[in-house]
C-alpha cells in the first residue's frame, strides 16, 4: 500500500521540485506543508532535529529548504528497504526520465546545448562570444542558445537562418543574443544594440514568437519587420504582416501593421506611419514643421516656437543667454553679433521622438552669415549636449572642402553616434549674404543638401581620426536614427556649452520629421524668409 509520505513525494516531483533524499521517518504532513512554498529546493535531510541552523536556509522539523531555487530534475523516492526488483525498477525509471530530460528539456534551460541557427551570409567581420570565448564567424557557423553575435562597426551584414523558415539580418554594429527556435511562445533573439531585420514564417498556435530588446518585446505571428535598438530607445518597423510592441517599463502596448513604426522609450510608445494615421498632431508625415522659429518677436529674451501643436504639446521656446549679444531686427530677424547660447531650457524630446518614429529629418534655415571665415565648424542649429555629443548639427566652416567655405551636417545614426562622416555643401563657396539652406535625410539613408533652392551636395568628410579621404560623391547615411538621445537640448548659434559660436542673422529656422522633396525645398526658397511669405507658401 502506498504510504501518505510516498504520495506527497510524488506530488513534489510532479510539481518540478528536486527531491534528493527524503527520510523514511519524516511525517507526510510535513511535506504537505511544503506545497504552499513556491520555487524551493528540498535537500536530503534526516528527521532528527539539528541544533545548528545553516545560514540562508529555512528549517521545517529537520527538512532543509533553500528558497528561490527550482531546478528541473527528477526526485528520488524516500529511502526504504527495497527488494532487488524494486531497486531495478527504480533505476530503470530514473534512466528513462533522464533520457526524456536530456532529449527534451536541456536545450531549453542550458545555454549552448543545442544549435538553433546557422550563419548563411557573412559580408564582413563578425564576433561570436560563447561561454566567455571568442570564436571565428563564417558562412555555416552554427549558433547555439546563449551565443552573443555581433556584426562589427563598418562591416557588411550578417544573415542568420533558423529552422522553421525564419531569417535575421544584422546590420553593421548590431549585437544579438540567440534565445531559441521560432516556436510558439519562444523568444527568437534578444537585440542588444543596432538594427536587425527579420523575416519569420507564420507560427501555428496562439502564442506568437517574440524578439526582445532592453526596452520592448515585439510579438509576431508571421511577418517581415526590423528592430533598431539604441541606448535609450527601440524602434520597430513593420514591412509586412502584424506585430505587437510592448514596453518593458510599463503596460503600454500597440499593434503595428505594414508601413507603421513605433519607438519605445521607457514606458512611452510613439507611433508613426507613412499615411500619418495614429500619429499625434504636429508629428504626421507630410505635415508642417515640428518646430518653427520666425524671429518676428522684435524684442525680449525668448525666441518663440510658432509651429502648429497638438493638444497638450508645449512650444519649444529658446532662451537667449545674453541679451547684449543679440539684436532684434526691424521687420523680422535676430542678429547674433557676439558669442551667446540660445537654447531650450530642457530636453527637446518632441524632436527625437518624432524623427526616430519616422526615420527622417529636414533642417531648413534662412540665415545671413556675418563673414565666411568662421571655423569649428561653428553651429548654426544643433540638437545636442556639447561639441562632441549631438543628434544633429548644421554647421559652417571654411576649411576641409577644396572649394572653401561651406555648410555641413553631422547626423547621429546607429552606424556612428558622433555623426561621421559629415555631409558638406558643394561649390560655389558660401557667401556672407542671405542664404537658404536645406538638409534632408530619408528613411533609407539618402541625403540631399540644397542652397538657395538648388541641389548642392559636395560629398562626405570622414572622421579626421580615420584614414578615409574626402569623397566627392552623393552622401548616404548608414544605419538609422533609432539611437538618438531624448536628453539633448536644441540650440541656435552655438552648442549648449558655448564653445562653437556662429555669428550672423537668423531669419527662419524650421525642423521637420520627414524628408522634404526637391519641389518643396524649391518652393520654400521661392517663398522667401518672412512669416507672411511662408504662410502663403504653405
């Protein structure tokens, strides 16, 4: 007859507890009490009470319990005087259970136990970390659960093939952890940083496959999508199908369809789409500027943001640090005749939120430089946190380009957080006269520069610390805007730390979360810099 003790031990084993040895003299009711204690490991003990209580262990009438541990394993029935057939039967049961365990369970809980994917394409240097060891990566390399794989900065893409018709492509600079197979309820990858594009075939069952990031979980049923991970944000972009994006810092979640994007930062999710559906007012693709400075105040210490705003949105006004360094012009305009910081008081979060969601940016400025021998490059407009840290900057310099004075733009992207290489305007050289400058960057990375309504792309200036040479070719921005910082402030005529001062007159500055078309850039130039002319043009 089965004793109450054996029944309780069996119940423990079925619930997943690891029972190494249970004394035959221990009463069954003591074990029954243990069923209310979750996540515990019962260790072998004898019924007699011990005077010393081991540190970190709870005691229940001689039964030692370690809290917070619940490994998967097979319990051993209570020690009893057993006949030979009972011992044989018990050993057989243990062997069968261990076989099932190793066959079906270890792959889920022990990193590196099973290969779940292979490298199908490796266009540049990559790094594989496995159990603290760095291994070479090439086509055919098998990847296991727990592996960390990275495509090095400046390298080509690395493509992975999973069983079950799932593929992942790592862009340069991306790093991922391999989690498992594309099975219902499983996490396929954890994207640590960078851009990863995925194509996952439909999965049967109600539990979707997921891809994790530090900020979000992206649940898919079967779709093509991409994930960009920065230091503070995750951007999910759907090409085909449907995904559900949930924030790890809160209970907010959104459903995205083809052509829609979401940026997750903390508990907040910003959604954008090509059609503008579901995007907050003032952030719709195809709409007007996110911020607009017309410099029509005439006096005071604040430059007012006059862009249309949605409900609850505040203007991004800029404070003039030293009123003696500027002069308001009659009829509109603000002249900066001495170094000064003109900046927002706090982070300009509305700008990075909108641009990361759309993946696009336009900087438009009507300005008159005081002279063309300014160097730094000096800052006309910047969203940053000092001379070396920015999301973008529109600058001016008279060095570097073979044709002399020029405008330049550095843009932070997943390919380079410092904004290199910078795009520069082409010849003719910049003049100290009223000038309309437009920079656009579309979602695919295409860059355009316009000066006075005409396309003016001089080329790319590389990082001066690199061995690359100046390249006169159409510039292209690698990576995405997913790693933009929400902590940066917006400034005019300088950095927020005051070490790259520009001198001249501002007539209009506008920033958009989309790439203006060539026709729009031309139309804005033809409209002129005054508020009345711009209102007519729109």
